[in-house]
């Protein structure tokens, strides 16, 4: 049962990555200062991360609350969401 939920989380992430054009050719700007050639830069990263973290948390809600993966993933995602919320 947990494997099905993991697949759903990865499916949601891959759909969002494709929608945002993070893979392949993209009309977005390329970040030159990091030295990571071809890394697409999101126009509004705070909003994008907030949306992605919300989707992940909603997918995790479908898992049993006692599942270790859910507990640890929720902890990580909530920490990251808190950081995104507090960084301007």
C-alpha cells in the first residue's frame, strides 16, 4: 500500500516538473552564476516551491499516519516549507 502512495507522489512531482519546463528546452532564463550549465531558473521560485510542497503534503495525507515514510517526509517538507515562507 505505501508503494502505491510513493508512486503517486513521484507522479505528481514529474507532472509538475514537466509543466514548469524544468527538463528539456525551456523559455526560462539560464542561471550563469552557479556554473551549472543549463539549469533553468524559475520565475517565481517561492510560489513554485509552496505549490509543490502543498501537493506533496496532500499526497502524504493519503498514507497511513503510522507510516515511517510519511512521518519523515512530512517533517522534511514542513521544514522546507517553513524556510521558503520565511525567506523573502
